[in-house]
C-alpha cells in the first residue's frame, strides 16, 4: 500500500503520538520525563514541532512508497536515543 504524506501536520501528529505512547509505557529518557513533569505536555508539542521540521527537511520532495511510518519511527527512535545530547 502506498502511503502519501500530505502534510506537515501528519508528521507532527505521528511524532506527538509516539511521545504520548512512550510516556505511558515509561520508556522515555529521564531528562525528557523530568521536563514533562516540570512543564507538562507542551514539552511534547514543542519537541514534536522541532523534530517534524527536521524530518520534513531531511525528506523534502521525497515520494513515499509505503515506508513513511517505518521511516518516521526510525527517525523518532534515533532522536529519543540521543535526547539530551543534541535534539
């Protein structure tokens, strides 16, 4: 099935959803958990916005052929693994 990412909002939504999923699973890095505790969910919105900007720039003009969700999950996992070092 061919997946077409039609908007920046879709990218932002997917990244936000992953952050929400992982806070409930308690698998986020300690720094991010602490930021969430101190500042609430707006930390996720801001972070998802920053990461969506980066993901969109990396994939500018790309024609997706079914791998959008796998690619964004991989991107997210890398960002999460390096969170606090550079994000």
